[in-house]
């Protein structure tokens, strides 16, 4: 009886052991970069431009940006790609005007976005605190990127 009790106790102990998993291992954090046809996001953007020769403010503006995922397709590598239309307006009472079309996808462990024919890595998965990456790795370091009219 004792010979049978020890193996049964060992099996019971091993069966009760569970490996603790980080919650990010089950969910890589794809919810941080939602891509779904019909989904829209609206952003209020504030911009302040200062005089480069002094401390005075030249321009302060508030504008609005809306991004709507309008379509999806499969690229040549078999990756789902989402077509996103960007709209701008100068005030929340004005109608939206389309500004440009961009694409976005999630490939391997990256959220990628193509804007003005430049591919950026916007986020890496799984999402981790203090994680870093080169968002501009897909284009030459000499490429000038214009942001708010400045390069």
C-alpha cells in the first residue's frame, strides 16, 4: 500500500502545479493598435510654433483629425492590410475634409504604417514597459521626414 501511495502522491503534486503566465503572453497587446474596417478614431491636436529667435509664440492652433478604417486587402506576403482615410477640420463645427490615405498592418511582432510612401514601425508586440525599437528602420537614415511643415 505504501509503494502505491508515494507514486500517487507524486502524480497528484505534479498535476496540481501550474505555470504562471504573464498576461501579455496570452494577449500580445493588439488592442493597443486596433485595425477593424468601420472603426474611427478622432483626435484633437494642439500645435504651438515659437519664434526661433526668441521666446515669443508665433502661432497656436487646434485642429481635429479623424481616421477611419475603410477597407482591407491581403498583400503579396499574405498579410492583411487596412486602408485608412485621414480627415482634417479646423474646428469641431466644420465638415471633415479628406487629407490623405494611409495603410496599416500587423506583421510578425510589429504594427506597421505606410504614410507618404514611408513605412514606419509604430508599435512592437508583445507590448512591454520600457520596450524600444527603431520606428524608421525601413527607410534610409538620410530620408527627410516632414512633420508640421518642418523637416
